[in-house]
C-alpha cells in the first residue's frame, strides 16, 4: 500500500502542473496556461482498460443512465351483487431521473359483456423536486360508443407521511373539463403484509350526458386492500371496494337503468416491476426475460395444464358420440302417404298477416301437417283440412323422442317444460325436455311450436361441455370464447413462449456446471 502511495506522489510531482519554470517572473503572466494532465494515476497501478470501463460506468450511473419500468398497480377481479367485473390499472416509463416518457392505462368491464370503460395516457414527465413530477400529455378513452381524446396536465408524487398522490386536469376535444384526484397509503403490518387504503375522486366542470357525467363531484371510489409481498415484484391482495355516482351522475345512471352504488369484494395482484437498469445490456435482457418467463409460468401454468387436458379429452371423444347421434336420429320421420290430398297452400297462407319465410308439408308422428314459418315464429296446420294445430304437448313430445330413439332397449320417459335458456339448452322456446332412462342419461329437447328435435344431451355431452367451459374460460354459459380471461391468458401464453425462446438462445450452447 505504501509503495502505491509513493508512486502516485511521484507521478504528481512529475506532472506539468507541479513542474518549475525557468522563465522570469515578469513573463509568467503572458505565458499560456499549461495543458491539463490527461493521464490517470490509477492506470499506473491497475489495468488501464478496466479503469477506463469503470470511469465510463461511473459517468453513466451519475446521470446519463436510461432506465425503464413496467408496473401493474391494479389487476383485479371484482365480485359484485348481480354481476362480476374486472379492473386494471398500470403504467410504464422510460427515461432518466429528470425527464421521462410515461404510458398509463386503466379501465374496467363486466365478465361476459366486455370492456365498459378504458383509457390510455401518453405523458411527458419532468421532475419538479425529489418528491413530485409534472406530467403533461394526451389521454384517449376507448369506451364503446363514446371514444374521446383529452389534453392532460397533472402531477404525481409523495406527500408528507409517504402518502402517494396523483392529480390530473383534462380538456376534451369537445371542450369538456374533467379532473381526477387519487391517493393511497401503505401501512406496513409486517415487512411483507401491507394494508393499503386508497381513494379516487372524479370531478367535472359541466354535465356530459353522453358519458353519464354530472357537474361537480361526479363519482368516488373508496377501497381497502390487504396485500402480501411474495417478492418485491409481485404482491397478491384481497380487499373491499365501494364506488358510487353522485349528484347529476347518479341521476343519469338511474335514467339509464344502471346502478348508482356498488360494493365489491376484490381479488388481484400488483407489482410485477420489470426493470434492471444497472446490469450490462445482455445481462439485463437475460434477467428481464427470465423474470417475465418465471412469473408468467406461475400465473398461467395451471390454465395451460387445463388447456392441454381439456383439448386432449375433447379430441379423444368422437363428436358423433358427443351429439348423441348413436342414440337419437333427429332426421327420422315417417313417409308421407302417397294417396293423400293436400290442402291448398293459399288457404294456409291466408291464415296469417305476417311475412312468410317458408311452408313445409311433413309428418308429425303419424299425422301429416303443414309447417308455416313466419317472422313471428312457427305454426302448424293439418295438411288435409288446413285447420290450425296447437303446440306440441308433453305426450306428443315423448312420442316424438321415442320414435327417434335408436338404442337397444326402449326406455321410459319423463317430460318437463322448458321456458328459459340454460347452459345445456339454448334452442327455440318453449320446448319440452324428454328425459330417457338409459345409461347415458339422455335428454331430448323437442320444440313445442313445431315438434322438431332441436337438441340431444347425454352424459358424454355434459362432460364435454364442462371441459369446453374450462377450455374457453367461460365458466357460466360455456359459449363465449371472447372473454377477457381467455384473451389475457392467451396473450400470457404467447409471451411465455416468446421469452422462453429468448432464454433458449441466450443460454445456448448449454454448458455443464462443475460439481
């Protein structure tokens, strides 16, 4: 160590700054200043290349560094009376300590009904002091039917006692002035268990009837969430949220038949910060891809297994067996009598004043009928006399189901009138459900208006339908494959594969670690 100090001291004495001059004192003032030393004393001791890299890193971290972050503040499922909903709120930014580009998004929707309201904001953020940022930019609402754009100016930061505040003023392209104020506070029960109260207030300078917004304080939301930080990057939470519309906004909601106030039980997660600015670029990408891949696998791994299992099962089951075609022949009808005299179709057409789509002569059991399809439904007439026939009754429905039965033994039947749609039946109403006592628990649905078999449901079909609901993530109606859950998990699976491929190439070739 002493040797190193003596070397540095000697280099300093030999530098031009400390060198003596032989010029007279009168000429010193006119002499140009000597060039500053360009050498670095530490290079005489350490590797100059390593020291140059260290100096570049120091300059980079002292203010020239560009970093980024992606944060999900809210990603939650809401259990409400009458319907379930979901909500998201997140932001991403890139830049330095003073200047940043910020992208924010938030919105909500109802399960099965799609997105009800959503917005995206693109902002320039400038640090005012160590605690608050000024944010200026644009906002666009993609609410269905009422898209609007706004100019936005606001602030974001930490108030005393570490209360997080965010406020913004919006001016729409229609001249409407809106404002929003949000606040939250983290009360740490332990290092990982955190209780967070939060509030959001929305204001308007005027009524905006098209969007259901009244002047003054238009709406408010109060919530309390208890989260547990599994890691700093992810924290699941559970909580309760109350939201209500106030003043003229409540009046607009009542006029539209919408609810004014709602209390929800919420489940969700927040965090997932995706940033690693201090590592080398290749290592940052590796860590970023690894982190995203790991958390995506944690979130969607179970659903991926469900997709694989349900897809394999549905592929294994023959679709003919699922539809019950081996048990019930829907097209089975008795032939029309050859010597029969049909009624004049004009007589049947004269019995209705609604537009007619088609008239069909066919057999209903052992009786020839004329089926008249109009814009108001289907009517049956006697094919010989033209007299109107009433809807099919329970006994006739059972007879029709047994006539189409193809099983080895003739089962007994029981009938039930169906007047509402269900996950098992979504055909024409009213209808008769004819339950057959066979090993597959077959149910035959006969439309009361025309006597046709519209659906056959078996135990195999019910098993298939259950896994179909899991596959498309529509757990109630089993028919909507455009659910936000399916879209979100499908995108997650896509990114899981993308980041997995990135990791594969970054870790290739594989090297065996020493034992």
